[in-house]
């Protein structure tokens, strides 16, 4: 997410009832009062491709705990390039999804990836402010937030808006990072240094790399009820060597997505980046290596 020009709305298709919520409000780009002061990952094509890989890496773990079976209309807040949207469409063939993201670049990529579904009216994509969403109250049966709240300054305000536009009894799932859980073996000092600076930099931008641990408090403050949280985990060791190697490849790509900004701000050196990559490659070859990461999925209801 980042700040881009307001007013960009992608076509709704032929269902005017479905489109009415989209056009009923004022569309705003998210200002600095809402979004973090920067986006550590960037917006180039390589990064956008990585987001599709990331969605599939986490898919089975996340969606084993998610159910939108009773929903017909879903709001995806912070929908980005549409990577999670594709999964939602595949898993819930009757679902219609309204996507909202602050970045025109990401929304344009989503429009390419979801062209068939946009043309058929199953998906609408708009660019706007998650704290001032252009939708009426009681517009959606469900809401999905995934890897978004770490990038905003005021997550409770985003959740309050989600509560406003959800119907009574509507369900929200929030899937968010809890980056203090990351662990690797063998001990890898460059990787751990890089990860510490990665998180500290995000914090300095007024994001929150530990927001997952606070989700229950935030959802309750936003007015949601029946809040539950689940700790989700990737743990790969000698039991699953192929999955371990694949996850290590994914993780080094995740780290490298922040390398340019971390080097530019002097938080890490090129040598640290190189040594981190060497350590991760050594982990792939080590028959006893371990990588562990947990995050939080919260579920709540609007009443």
C-alpha cells in the first residue's frame, strides 16, 4: 500500500445492485494520517509476483481456519494485487468480492489478474481510503483483511470502518504478522540482524510488525464481538525437507524485498545482505536446519 491518486474505480459489471455500494460514497486516497510513512516492500513487478507466491505459500494454513460459506458479498480490505482474491474466488464460487486498496499500481495489477471475474461482475476493484470507505452501512456479509494492518498507523480506525459497512452478524477475518516469532537453526547472525532491522524500520515508518498479537484488543475496541484468535505456524525441519527448502526460498525473497530500503537508509550494509543470503543457502543444504514462523488469525462478528 502507498498513496496514489484518488478517484480510480474499476468497472463494476452489469449488476447495478452490487455496484450501488461502490458508487455511494466519496473515494479518497489514504493520507499519511492513516497509512504508514512508507512501504518496505516496494511496488515493482518482481515484488508483485512475490505476493502471488506468498499467497499460495500460506494458503492451506490460513484457509484451514477461514469460512465464508454463509457469505454472498465480501469486502477485501487491502486487496493489493488480488493474490488473496484469487484464492477466495476459487474456494467460494458463489462469492462476490469488493476489493479496496490504497495503491493504484496494485489495483491495476489485480485488474489484470482478475480480468475474467471483473468482467463477469464477481469482482469490483476500487482505490480508496480504508478509514473512509466509499460504501454504505450494512453493505457486506463478510470482510477479509490479510497482511494489511502492519502497514497502517491506526488499525482500529480501519476496523471501525469495516464494522460500519458489515451487516449485523457479518464476520471478519484478520490475518496479521507477529514477527517476533521468527526462528532459524543453525544460528544465523546476519539473517537475525537483517530481520531485526527489517522490523525496526517498519516500526519507524509507523507500521507495526507485531500487530497480530494485538488483534483481539483492536477488534473489541472497534466494536466487534465474539472475538477469537488462532496462532498459525510454519515449522519445517527434518520431517519435511522439500517443504523446508521451498519455505526458505520464499523467506529469502521476503527478506530481499526490503533490502533496497534497508541499505539506502543505512540500517544494513551490502555485506549483511550478502551474508544473509549465504546463511539462508547454507540452511537449505544443512540436513538438520529448522525454520519457524507464527502469526495470528482473528475472527470476529459485527453486531
